[in-house]
C-alpha cells in the first residue's frame, strides 16, 4: 500500500514551484501556501505541485521546494517563508532577455 503522506507512488520527488514579484512576496506566498495546507491536510502533494506549476503566474523571483513526502515539502515552505537557505529548496530570479532586434 502507498503511504497516505507520500508525494506520489510513481515519483521520487514532487516539486512545489512558487514565484513572487519581490523576494518578500515570494516569502509571503510560501507562508500563505503553508497556512492553507495546514487547513487542508487531505490535499495530495502531487496535486498541489501540479496546480502550482500550471495555474499560477510566473513572477521574477522564483523558488522550488522538492520533497519525497508532505512533511519534507512543508519544511521547504517553512524555509522559503523564513527566507533562509535549506535542503530541498532552490531560489532564483528570472532575467529579461531584452528586446529583439
């Protein structure tokens, strides 16, 4: 049987992709998602990841939390919300390619 909190039986890890117009907005987004997931414990991590990747706007400041299970992913959101470096979390900023000639 598949453990209820596992990310997905067929995936080694699940990414949760976030973005914000500023670093602070990115931190706030992580905190809001964390709070929402506390009130909705039945959401499957793979479903959350799919929704984040396909239904959200993509802003300049970006981050991804990756994890094998819900607990790892929630720790990643905590790290992002605190603005600190941590395992399973990658941050970056998109740069404009400039105007085409």
